[in-house]
């Protein structure tokens, strides 16, 4: 005994053309999405900006001093090797 399956003939929506027609709508949608994303941003307070800037400058100074010391030590070591 074989059962026949009924296949539904569904029409899919016509594919949108990706040409210049509809380009303005896609651009407008993109900017609407940008606007909604910008509303989600939590901007730092001026105090947080100052504290983050100070922390960045201090860290850069520490790294700079470390690199200068390593450079000086390597230069000193190289001069000892070359002079020997």
C-alpha cells in the first residue's frame, strides 16, 4: 500500500532587484540602523575621560622607560662584545 504525498505549490516572493532601483531605500535603512545603534552607546563622563587619558600617558611613559633601559643595556652589552 503506497501513500501519495501531496506537494504544495508555494510561490515565493519575487526576488528584489539589486540594481539602482531601491538603492535609496537600502541607504535610508542603513542610516536608520546607525541611528538606533548610536542610541545604545554609553558615553564616558568627563572625569572618566581624564582618568583614562592619565592612565594611558602613565602606561606609555612606563613602557618608554622600559624600552630605553633595555636599549641602553643591549647597547652596553654590544659595545663590550665589539671591544673585546
